[in-house]
C-alpha cells in the first residue's frame, strides 16, 4: 500500500503573490484529491522557468514569477508520486 511522505522535493512557480516567500511559508497544496498545508522547509535552488537550469543555490527567498525546487513538509500524512 502507498505510504505517507514525510517530506518531498517539488518544483514550484510562484504566481500572482505579493512580496517574497521564504522558508516556513505554508501554502495549501492541491495534489490529486488532497488539499493539505505544506511548509517550505528549505529552498533548495532557484531555477530558470524555461530551461530548468539552476540559477542560484539555497536562495533566501523567491518572489512572484520565480521558479524553484523546494523541500516541502506536509502538515499531515500525504501520498505523492514522482
């Protein structure tokens, strides 16, 4: 049977968000039928939206229009697939 993930890495693109987002931000994530708050535990790297190439390692924050690889920690058990 599937197991709940304690954490996972996700590629996120921040759109239409005022200000900056850093570690500790906890948006509600929609993954299939789940709607669960997931905390940004660590901003791993900022990437180029078009090429996917790394732009900056361990950024302090991201802003609207930025893409990043983020380590996310769900607030309750959640199944995710790669």
